[in-house]
C-alpha cells in the first residue's frame, strides 16, 4: 500500500537482462539525488527479484528501507511482468509482501533513463553532434541505448511539466539501408524469422555483424568467432586489436545511427540522448564510426536531422538515478 509520508531514504533497483543493480537513494541539495554504494548482481545467479533483493540486503548488512522504485527491462503492463532478456517474473500485486515494502513504484528501465535525462546535472549530458547547448525546455527528447537489448523512451517537456513515455521501440523491425544490411537481415531472418532492430543494435548483435562480414569475405585473422564469446568480441572491438571486430564495431555504430535517426523522426523530430551500457562505452567514438552520417541520412530530411542535437548521458548509473527521480516526482 502507499503511505502518505515521503521516505527520507528509499531503495532503487535497475533490473536488466544480465545484471540487477541496487542502491539506497535520498533527496540531495538543490533538487539533486544522492545514491549510495551500488550493489551489482548477475541475474543468472539469482532465481528471482526476491532472491536478489535478499542478497542486496545481506550486502548492506542492515535492514532495507520499506519503500522502493524498481526499473525493469520489460513492458510494465497490468498483471505479471515477464523480463524480456532474463527468466524472472515479477508479480507487482505480491511485491510489497515479497520484499518487505510499504510502497513501491515499478517502471520501465528506459523510462527511468528518460527521467535521469531530465534530472541529472548538465555535466552528465555530453554533447556529441548537432547544435551545442542545453536540451530544450519544450518538445520531445528521444532516449535510445544499446545494452543486452535496445532501450527506447521519449521525454516530453513543456516548461515545468514533463511526461515520460516508455516504449518498446527496440522491437521495431530492422530496416537495412545498404547491401551489407540486406545480407545481415537475411542472415538473421534465417535464425529468427522476424528481425527487430534489437537483434542488430545490442550486445549480441556485434557477433551477427562480424559473421556477416566474414560471409562477405572479411578475414577472421587468428581469432575464431566460434571460440570467442561475446564479451571477448566486444573487448577486441573496443581495443581495436582484431581488424574484424573493429570493422564490426564500425558497422554497429552505423546501424545505431540509423536507428537513432528513425526514433528521432518518430518522436518529434527532436534531440536524441544516447544511453545504455554499450552506448556509454562507445559514445565518444561515434564521431569516427559513421554514426552521424547514418543518423542524418533520411533523404529530404537530411538537413533537418543535422539540426538536431545528439548527446550522451554519462552518469554511471542512469537507471538507478532515474528510478529515484521518478519516485521523488511521484511524491511531489
């Protein structure tokens, strides 16, 4: 049940496909949010949110607050919530009892990131492309970010009034724009029948891109894709130690640019903020990887796309920060 009093401290969680992150949050000075130490747990090591919650409490060594804001990488709809990229099932009606809470808020993980985009200090919003300056106080800001999956949300601003729209935009269809994309789509369609943009612009997508490059004649050098797991492939890509992985990263960034431009057009068009675990890792490299050319390659809207700001949210825990911001907005 919901209490009338606003908790001084409350728990926040960001539940993704691979990891679940937890922290204690509290209102800070001048409208900021203070996050305590972050506990990061592998979802595969815990059978449920309740089990991970217990482990979080054990890590803290003291009782948890009885209020929580929980961001989940899944559609938040009436009834049970089935996580998109892990096996957990969350039962909102039983959550207070399971976690020992008096009140809770559940929201989509990228809705939480959009709340963070609205709330973080400006120094956490790094300019990448387009006109520089603060994000506008009016209009729609698109938030997109690759990680285990591909998150998409919209932040609508109208002066002091804001509204966040959670979406499942990462599950829109993948739309190739060149011969390589056509071959990539055909390869993925043979596996999945329907190919969403998340199949390409997410952590596992790098392997499909690299395999397609090999199919088209790229040399795999001395690194066998079969023996190289996704983590190692990303390490090679980010470090530039294997030409094939570096070439796959460039194609990944181009596909991210196309997807981000599509989302900007669908939502506005308006500014875009890149987020997500992979977005943070590659964000400052996007200028050299063909992202912006693909972002702007929208036919007669090319010049309009060039006029849109693109930023990178650099806060280390935007999901937790945004969940806390959403909780505090709910109490206002």
